[in-house]
């Protein structure tokens, strides 16, 4: 058994592997997509209705809710506002 990583954190391991930033970005996108879906469910908004309200296509809403896709901050903000939420970003 290789004990190279015993006592190190997951972040240490991911950084060592050179994928920390990628994993953190994906995790943030997963959470935001999940929060949007939950807010849509709470308001009984379908993806089609969301697309209509955002004046975009259903495929664009699918893209917005797909953590693997790159989306703009303005798109996220518009979607968040539509479901009564805000996007909060801060540097720490």
C-alpha cells in the first residue's frame, strides 16, 4: 500500500494531480445548477417555460443547467433573478 497521501487533504491531492482548479470549478457549477433546478421546481417552472421567460431556447436552458457547459455570469444572473434568487460572488 502506498502511503504517499496519508495525512494530506483532498485539496493537496488534487493540487498535486494538477486538477484542483478544474474540480473546484465543476463543483461550483454543479451546486449552482442544482440550486436553479430546485428553485424552478419550487415554482413549478418547466425548462420550456424558463426558456420562454428568458427569451431563449430550451437547449440554451439545458446548457445553463449542465455543469459541464460554460455559461456567462449574465446568463446565470438572469436565470437566478427569474426564480427570485441572486448570484453572490466574492473573492476570499
